[in-house]
């Protein structure tokens, strides 16, 4: 693995690289993205190649402001403007009819386009100065964990990217919520860092969960996965299963919920234990980092339980189920 890549806060350099058709890892409030000029077909192709992502998995176009929406979407419904007003810059991606200037390489040839304004000062300044949208999938290889620190990008992609713009750790830690606004009935395609309840409060109408036929294209069950095999278990079964697997010679890691009763016994059995924060916001902010740390400790099995509750817990359950390769009830994904 090569680590020969510049990693810096030098926005002028990032801009020069993007403008000449290069690929730059950019910080956002959700996860790091792998950015390229959305008007440059060759640069977009390189993003797919670096990620090893199939060409029919569409990319999100990141804009500097909602004022740019009409250049990228063929129609902008009032609901889109209301949501943009309420949540942009922020972790909400809107799927709208594609404007004819949007390159088919971005959308996998579909007639829709996914758009968002990310909430990170360096990246906003970068896009504004470039003067047009940038495509940015999460800066990980296909199916792997999304990076939430600049160093994660360097570890995974190294010199495959031209530059890493270091904006510090990502505050939200999981990807944006994706909402399809192409019909009068808004539909969730991916739960994410913005809670569906917050969207419903602004729209004053319910948001339908994606079903199997209407899910975002290019999405499959196994995604956001660490190297280790993840098992979802009830909190009450975690301790005994961890000890059993350890006796069988497995190197076990546990994403321990608050107040796991057997914590001491597990530590004594040398099981890798990371405690998950009780607050969903903090859990989301650290989830991928925690899974990475268990990988780095050499775990071949990770046990996790599903947090119950509304809001961000929906997205946490979704990501944990995908990490376990069990897909999700409401929005499959693999990007
Ligand atoms: O938080 C995020 O959304 C991050 C940061 C970097 O902005 N980006 C991200 O991109 O997660 P990516 O490519 O890893 O995931 C984008 C998802 C994919 O599942 C893709 O299928 C979906 O967005 N998507 C993109 N364009 C779409 C479209 N036109 N219709 C439906 N889904 C679309
Ligand atoms: Mg992704």
C-alpha cells in the first residue's frame, strides 16, 4: 500500500489539482469524499476506477450553494427549496430530475441526479472557487468503510489520489440522508446523518421508506464493511457469544453498548472491547472509526447490537446491518 500522497490544508493546491482534472479527497461533515470536477468526464472516470466502483452506481454532485440547483436539476420543486433552506449546507442529498448538462457518467445514464451542499468550510470554499459542482462519492473502495479522518483516506487509497485536503475529523461520521423528490411523495433512499423526523417536520408530510423496487440504484446488502465479519446480536447474548467464539480461537471484537453486564469478564478474556457512546450523535460520529480500530486490533469477528430508537438510530441500525451483510429494511446501499 502506498502512502505517498500530500495531505494538507492547502486549498489553493486542492483547487489547482481539481481544475486540471485531478482527484482530491475532500472533507465534509459526513465522511471524506473523493472529488473530481463534475464537468470533466475523464476525471469522473478516474473516480470510478480508484473506488473500483461499477459504472452504473451514480455519484452525488456537491454544490457550493442552493443557488446552483437550477444548473444541475431540470426542475426544482418547492419542497427542494424548503429543505435546502432548512438544511443546507448539511447532510441531506436530494434526488431530482437531471439537467441536460449533467454528464451521463455521473448518473449511470439515469434521468435523475443526486445533489447536496456539504457543510465544511474548506470544501465549500473549494467548490465555490472552482465555480461548478464536484462529484464526490465516499473516499473508500467499493463496499469498505467510509473514511472519517484524512489519515483513513491515506491508509486506504494512498497515492491513487492526487491530494488529500485535511479538514480534520468528520463531525457527523455517517453519510448524508438521501431523499427522492421527483414525485409529490418524498421517498427516503438512504437513512443518514439527517433524521427523517426533521425532514418531515419541514415538509409537513410523511416521508416514505424506500422499498425493494424503489431503492437507490447500485445498492446491495454488503456495504460499509470492516475486514472482520460482523454479527448482530442482542445485548444480552453478547458476552456469552464473545466468550464462546474466543474459546473457539477467534479474535473477537465487541462494540459494547453502555452498561454491558459482562464487561469485566470480557476484558479479562482479552476480548477487544470498544464502548459505544450512549448518545446517537456521538455513536454515529465514531462508528466507522470504532470498526476500523477493531480491524486494526486484528479482530476477525465483531459483535454489535442494534440501538433502538428514532432519529439517527435508524441510520445506525442501517449501517450496522449492512456491515453485517444483512442489508436493511429500508435502504440498501453499497457504495
Ligand atoms: O455523505 C455523503 O453523501 C457522502 C459525502 C462524501 O458527501 N457521499 C456519499 O457518496 O456517500 P456515495 O457515492 O458513497 O453514496 C452515494 C449514494 C449511492 O448509494 C448512490 O447509489 C446514490 O447515492 N445516488 C447517487 N445518485 C443517485 C440518483 N440519481 N438516484 C438515486 N440514488 C443516487
Ligand atoms: Mg459510499
